[in-house]
C-alpha cells in the first residue's frame, strides 16, 4: 500500500524514515569529484614531470659534472661554475650582449605596445580591422619574420637601404654584417611582434570603468591628466606583466640569431665579431657543438638564477608603482 494512502495517524513520521547521513553523501561526492579532477590533470602532470621537472633536475646534476652526452658523467662539483665565472671571457661577452639587447628591446616593446593600444582603444568605425592588422605580425612564424627582415635589412639589396638612398640620398649602414648595427637590427626585428603586448594592454584598457573618466571630466581634468592619474595606475598590473614577460623572453633570444647567421659546422653563428653571442646561443654552442653538456647545463642554470633574481627584484619594487584596486579597497 502506498504511504500517502494510509491514514494520517498511521503514516511513518518523516524524521523516523531511514535515510543516508548527509555527511556520507557529501564526502562521497567530493571523493568522486577529486578523482575526476586528478584524472583530467594527469596528462598535464605527466608532461610537467617528464618534460619540465625531469630535465630541470637532470640539468642541475649534469652542471656539477663533466658530461659529453656519450660517456658517463664525471663528478666535478662547482668546477664548471668557477670556470664560467672566473676563467671564461666569452661567457661575459655573452652576458654583455644579452644585457644590451634586453635593455634596448624591452623598453620600446613596453612603451610602443602601450601607445598602440591607446590608439586602437578608440571607438571609431572599423577599429576591429586595424586591431587585427596590428596583431597579425605577432602570430607570424619566426622563420617567416626573420626572412622578411633579411630582405628589408640586406646591405646591398635591402628595402630599407634602397629607400634611404632613393629618398634621402645617402647610403644606409650594413645592418646585418656590421658589429655596430647587428644588435640594433635585432631590436628593430623585435618590434615586429609588439601586437601581442598591444592585445594585453587593450584588454587592460577596456577593463577601466568609463565612469572614472566621466567623473574626472566633470572635475575639469584634461586628457593628459586622466592618462597619468587614471589610465596608468589602473593598467599598472598589465604593464608589470608585460615587462616581466618581455625581460624573460629577451634573455632567452636564440631563434632569430640562429636563422640570421646559420651554422658553421654545427656551431650557431654569433654575428660579426661575436656581436650576437647571446646567453642561449652560447649554451647551444657549448652543448651541441663542443658537446660539453655539463658546462652548458651550468651556464643554463646561471641564466635561470639571474632570471629568478631579476623577477624577485621586480616583484619587490612593484609595490612602489603597481596599483591593485582590491588592495586599495581593503585598506
């Protein structure tokens, strides 16, 4: 007989009906969700373990050994690091070239990317087309972009030198074959991809409430004052992110140098008079040309340490100029 068909006095009270405790149901669901979550992240975790953490630990071990990738490694301790820091002059040349490039390339990337984002943040007809046009170069493969710039900066037949001679009447410099112009040429190439930073800035600019500009306009603030007092503080976290990623990426520059110079019997060319001997280029030559894998691993670990120190310094200094709206609200 159905329970609801019984007289009211004969029905079993709801409180006395057997039911599974709520805590058991909750814990069972949580275990099921946790298990499903672990299954979904398992491919990523295996990739992290095999392709990142594994080589990371192995590289530190090999940096303390003499290893040529063919014979068994022989323990050296800190001898590789001592040789790099106190004996090897080419390492310090690579450090100088890399620091020069980072300083010259990151600042224009940050500033020009922001200015371009400000121009493309206007509400005018067809602005989406222009955003697409300026962003597309950043997704062009590096091989194609380097080939394009070889055509533009060629000493004799380059488009840029041809324009300088035909319009202004003077012969342009040897962009790719002069030790004085090779690094500036690479800086010019790096500006080809400012569209990536422009998109990030654009997202930050569109996240600023319009009411702030309207209130500032009511108070009599001009465009320049709104830029320094509203725009810059509110997109300072975006500037901070682009700055950090730009420094890390510039320190690891390798592919354009490899493509510009090619190889010399397996050794990556480092430009005229080693003017393009960057940190990662030196790692490549030591590891894959001289087969000094232990020595190359030590140089790579020094690069990692330098990047960690620079990043920590930037985070330490960020409190002086990076503005977080949530922090200001909680004060």
